[in-house]
C-alpha cells in the first residue's frame, strides 16, 4: 500500500546523508570522546565538528552549544538550570509540554520551592503579545521562556521583540526553536535569546539527541552530575553517533535554505491548505499569524479528529490531531483551546506537517483522500446531519 507521511512535526525521517555520516560511529569509530588515545581523538574531533555545524545553523559560537538527549532535556535544562527558589518565571499557555510541565514542576523541584510562574495567554491567531510579557516582569523574574514556532499550528512568535524586552529588564530569555530549526533561518543574536533549544529528529536527524544554545556567561546549574563533559554543563559520555547525525542534519538544513527548500515547502503547504479549505465548514487555525512553511492546522466541523486520523491512516495517509505526545488523550489540545477555539472545534482539528522528502504527488494523494473521507465521516455524524439545514 502506498503510504504518505505528513506528520513531520512529530518526527522526520532521517535523511540518507545523515545515516551515512552516523554509520562509522556505530562501527570502526567507537572511541569514547574523552579518551586521550587515537580512538578518543577520532570521536572527539567528530563531536566538535558537529558542534561547529550546529553553531553555524544558530549563528552562535561552538562553545555555546550543549548537546543533550533531545529537545525535552534541553528545555528542562533551560528551566531548571536557571530558576531558583524565590524566582519568578514567565512562559506562555501554548508551550510544548517539555516547557509547560517543567514550569509546572518548578514549585516541587529541588531548591526551587516557591518559584512562581506566569502563563501569558495568546490571541485568536495564537500569538503572544510582547506587551503582556513586559507587563508580567517583576523584580524577581529570572527567566522568560516563549517558543519560536508552535508544534501544533506552526505559528511563529514575535521572539525578537520579546528578546529586546528581556534584555532591557536583564532577564534571561529561552526559546524552544525545535519546530523552527531548518524551516526558518535562526540567528540567536537577532532573536536576542540567552538559551535556545533544538532537537535532532525534528530536522531529519536521529531521535534521542538535541542541543541547547547557552549564551556565553550564562550561569546554568546542571541537571546531570558526573564527568566534566560539555564543559560541565551536561555530564555523561557523549552520544557520538547521535551528535554526528545532528551535526549533519544541521549542515543539510543550511544547504536546504540555500537551495530554497523552505520556499518549495511553503508552496506545497499553501496548495494543500487552499484545497482543504475548499471543503465546507472548515477553517484554518492560526489564520493571520506568521507561520513556519511546513505546517497547516485545519478544523473540519462535526468531525472527530481522532476518527479522521484513523480513517486516513487506513488509506495510507499519516497525519495527526496535534501533539504526538498527547494523542489518545481525551482532552482537546491545550494550544487550540488557548487560542479560544471551542472544544468541539479543537477536537475536530487536524495537523498536516510536511517534510523535505514530500513530493507534489504526496500532496495530490492527500487531496484525493481527505475531502472524500471527511464527507463520509460527516454522513455518519448525527451532529452534522442535524445541522444540515445550515449548510
Ligand atoms: C518535539 C518537540 C520537543 C521535544 O523534543 P524531543 O527531542 O522529542 O524531546 C520540544 N519542543 C517542541 C516544540 C517540539 O516540537
């Protein structure tokens, strides 16, 4: 059966060049990067080359890149590495759970008892208002953490404005750029952030590896203690194959921008979106906001999103109701409800997220399936049939 994958915000396929770059580090180049002999030097050099590649993608120095086990660990390191007892943290209601639940946990964590967190709301487009962030700053505010691009809607936040506000107030600013990396250019100095998260498997690298950019001079308390790996910011023998894969994925992301991959992806996404919105009683979540070029999130009224995902999967199309980690959850998406969507509309919403590997034929495949499947499910929906007079 033909299968088309349009769930690239959940994870992306590893590109063949990435796998090739990683392969020797599972085989002949097996050394511990901390060993002083030949085998260690070989893997150390590979880790440092990867660090240069990630730094090039983010516009920072290699010494400011800390490799982690993924986006979740990098987000946690940013939050727990800075917030202390008595501190105040500002975040938004639409963050990924790696930030949201870390912030929720702050009150219980180690010496951070007593941390207070302000959750900034978003408007109907899914945007944080920088003025709200500014107003929320208190004398004890230590950290602002607001994501760059949302994983469910692709909406891009005004991070450069928030960065300016944070700098003026002398507050650390972290941004989760997991869904922005490789899709829009990132420059930590233009954003004005002190910390920034990326993840390997969201940019066609391997799962289980990520990185946190930490601006020089940022006093970060580690979460893991052990050896002096990663300049004592993250102990543990390096995941060399993973790091090499992340480095290669970063290189390919840079050359992708030079080739115009992002523009091609936007054109394919726009085509898909336009056609899907032709279906009656549908709408775009994040309408009117800047978005990354690969994501579209659409509600299909009177449809159960979960049922639509399953029906499409049976026909070979992989899409998602939103965050992969909360699929199967009964609760509607916290992102869409924060945008003011009615719960039934939030549950009727589907995320289509494209990747570099997708072809125009993949889009045609989706367009041949979705309208028909939506129609079929609606014919079985009492809500839809009851409201038939209105459409
Ligand atoms: C996937 C994702 C993460 C988590 O990254 P992992 O590497 O899967 O731990 C964090 N933030 C956002 C926005 C994501 O999409």
